[in-house]
């Protein structure tokens, strides 16, 4: 993640160096295009960083060798994604059997199989609401995300990236609105949001808050023995 954001700062430094110093500024078309493409680059760092952080958390949870019975109720919808999909995909005559299979899978004693990439489709639109939703699906309180002052920067970056990437606006037209200090504010806001999300994941994992109380107590006790 650090290397990814370092590259974006390198691009920002280049934009700063090539912007007009006149008053009022008269920027070249190339500079405007670069500023528009900056949003695409920044959004890519946001989406990929969130994906990597989420997948790392889910792989680490899976590596604990847990059973579904060990998990908190708020984490079960994520951990048992395959079983939930089986319920929704079942034909009408098999729905009751699928329900029985679902309940049995909670208590069958087998290791749970957590899909690390389960949220990749959701993160293709990494607005602040999406980030908060994913945190809630992992059983994490979302107040810090929903009340973050950086949420406006993140949502703006997502919106402008989509404009450029999907052809609704040209990079030059997007880059004509705002200069390098504005881009830096958005870069800093996105980076703080990624750091906040990673911090929440780390605290959630370190406290075993995604487990139910007996399993959580067992793992915490094992660390102190």
C-alpha cells in the first residue's frame, strides 16, 4: 500500500511542477488531462488497498482453523457466504432440505471455509457507504467510518473516477476543475480512510471480536498462557 500511494505522490509532484505559475493560471491541456487521470490512479489505489486489507483479514481468520459454531452471529453471513448462496439458489422443492443443511453446517464440527475474495465485487464501487457496509458484514462497528470527515473526499474521488473511466467526462474537463492543492487534499483523505479501515480490521482481529464469547475467551487465554 505504501508503494502504491508513493507512486501517486510522484504523479502529484509532477503535476505541481508543470502547472501554470501565472496569475490567473493558464494550464496546458496536458496538465488538465493529468489532473483528470489522477483521480483514476487514486481510485485504483483505494480499491486495491481495501481489497487487499479485507482479503488479508479473511485469510488470517480462516487460518485459525475455526468452526462455524465459533463465530459471532454478525460474522456468520460473511463466513458462510457459500451456504447462504445455496439457500437463495435452491429450487423450490429443495428449499426445506437446504434450510436443514444450512443449520446442520453450523454444528457439524467441520472447519469453516471463508472466501477471502467475497467482497471484491462490492469494492468495484468503493464509496464510503460501501466501505461501512463491508465493515458491518465483518462485525465491525461503523461509526468511525460513517462520521469520518474524509468521506466527502472519498466519494468525490469515486465519482470523478467513474466519470473519466466510463467516458461520461473527459480527463481534461475533470482536471480543469481544481489544481494540485485540491488533489493533495483528496489524496490525503483517501490515504487516511485506508489507514482507518486497516486499523479497524487489525483491532477486530487482535481482539477476536469476530468470534463468539466462548471461542474468543479460548483464543485470548491461549495468548496469555
